[in-house]
């Protein structure tokens, strides 16, 4: 792996972080660059909030609780998981209340968080389904032990057979297309810059923004990425989580023989879905 080139001298803490990342990465991966200059700077700062035109981007890594709290504040108060459009605020999904019957299986219902627990989202994927895990996916592959930690214990979420999933917004408990002001999620075990992202689309299907997930800064391996627009304009987001789907043959970057960055997802946090008018 080629050394990451920095525009400014590295502090001792940044050097320690870079050494941690290199130690967790395999040098024979498909790309030379593992960690961007921006991500190394973020590893030292912890959280970054930047305004760009009509939106703000928040990214955090390491101890991400402060950054997640800041993002929640940008969206507004939490609304209960009930049907119907609320005037303002946010919705959240943390997977942990999902029943055992649809945990650790590959057929988690794509409309669960609109029908069973109305929160105004519908999931799609080019893969074969979705899987929630309460054991860090160790039942899929034993050496995933310790790879995918949780932000809110004890469940995680991935698409099955794909790194890509779309989150479409509707008025909670209905089929009415909706718009939100923003969306963010917690990523687990991001090792390569630019390989895990959130793409934001409007109702016409136009890409508005792409936000990369930060590389992990510590052994816990958690990072967060999200954006908030000044008004509800986001009809759909596309999440790309890593370079390969989690399965029984996938070997994570940093493991012996591992060349691809494998990533899981935790909490989804997003603005209240408002009907398109």
C-alpha cells in the first residue's frame, strides 16, 4: 500500500491513527489508497459539520455519540413510531426491537418499518433480501467475531447478496410518496475511504449529493455520515456499504487473505416524511 500523502504535517495523534488503520488493513487490496487525507484529519477531530449551499453534512468517527446527538438536533425532536405525517422532527430505526422471527434470517421484510412499525421507509436492493443480526453476523461467518460492533445494542442491518440498498420515503403507514430533509446512518468497520457512501436523490430521481462514510478511528470501528437540507427535498437515499456483501466466503480487509472492505449498518436517522405536494 502506498503511503497516504498529506498536505500538512501529521500530528502525533494523527500518526497513531494512521498506524492503527494500516495495521487493520491488508496491503494487497484492489486499490492503493486506503485512507484519504480528509479522513485522517477527521479521525483526529472526531466530528465535522460543514455547510454547502442548501445543506449541511455531518461526519463523525471514533467516539461518535456526540456527532450523532448533533445530527439529531439538526433534524428536530423524535416522533413516536406511529402512522401519519407529523409537522416536524425526525424518525429513527435502531433494529433492536425487531422480533426474533425475522432476526438472523435472509428475509427481513422490506416494508417492516412502514407496516409493522410505521416509520415511513421502504427498502429495496439488487440483492436477494435483507438480514438483521444480533450476533455481528458470526452465524454467517465465524471469523466476523468482533468485526461489526453496534452503536445501539445489539442488532445490525445489511442487504443480502449486495452492498447496495435504497431507502424510499413514504408518509408513515401509507403508500404516499414523501420527502425528508435529511438522512444519516451509523456504519460499522469502514476501512477504505470512498467505498461506503450515502447518495441523496430528489423526487425526479436526480442525484443531489453523495456523502462518504468516514474510515473507522478505533477498534470499536463505528463511524457516521449524514446530511440535512434546508427543506424536505430527499425522496430516496442509496446506501453503499463496503466493497462486498457479507456472506460465508467473504473475508474482511485486515483478516488473513482479506482484500475487500466489508461493512455493516446500525441506526438510521432521518427527517419526518412529508407527503409530496
